[in-house]
């Protein structure tokens, strides 16, 4: 029998999809990569397929994830970047060997040095985090307005006024909460 694990929340930005594997950091936290094979699953759907993952590699991945979260949060509120987080991101970036490959269809694919090299995949994620924190890409780091979430996300909307890390989860929940509050205040308004 296989246990059921929480689904992934996948966005368009690799680094913040990765930090999203832990959600509700300020509420009832949901760990979406609780076991090594779930990290394998996440890497596979994120274009960084590896065949296996050890518990130590999962620990390293989570350390990178929380470091990206800390650095991206600091960048979003224009605070100084925490030195320890910067160190972990840089270590992960330099310790992997991944190569960008151009497919005949004109798409980019990542080629890792071996099928078991989680470190290679982490280096691609670290480099992605560096590019958004360094402000190299069109968009702005922001924090989710949900008080139990506060996830850092990369806002690429025209007006740069996106409030939620994810419209389908945090955004929707807030909409429902507002509806319920209005309904309580003025029960007849929704009839
Ligand atoms: Zn959120």
C-alpha cells in the first residue's frame, strides 16, 4: 500500500515552485516532499528527472529550499540577504553539473551528469533563484498576502500588483473568507 502525499503546486517559475513544496509556513505547514521519492516526482514534473534520491539528498534539497525562501523573502521586502542562505544557494549552484541542451524543436532541456545526481538538479534550481533574486528577469518578488502563507512569489503581471502566491489556493480562500464575512455582517445581501 502506498501512502497518499499532498499534491504539488506548480507555477511557471522553477525556484518559487520549489519553495512552494512547503506551504502554509505560518499556519498548518504542508510538506509536499515528505519522502525522497516525492522529491524525485517533483523533479520529474519540473524537467529535472533523476532516478533516485537518498535521505541526505532530500535534506540538502530542503536546506536549499528554505534558503531560497529566506533570501527571496528578504529581497521581496528589500531587506539585507541572510548570509547563511546566500552561502547555501551558492554552494548548491556551484556543486552541480547540469548542461542546457537545445532540442531539435527549439526547446531547452536540462541534461544532468548522471541519473542519480540530485545535486545537479539542485544547481539548476539555485541558479534560477539567483536570477530572480538578482533582478535579472522581468518581474518582481513579492510575498503572498495570506497571513498563514507569506510565500515569496515572482509577480510577472503587467501592473505588478498580484497579491497571492496562487490564485487557486490562497486567492480563492481569501475570496471565500471575504464572502463569509460579508454574509455574516449582512445575511440578507447574499440571498
Ligand atoms: Zn499564498
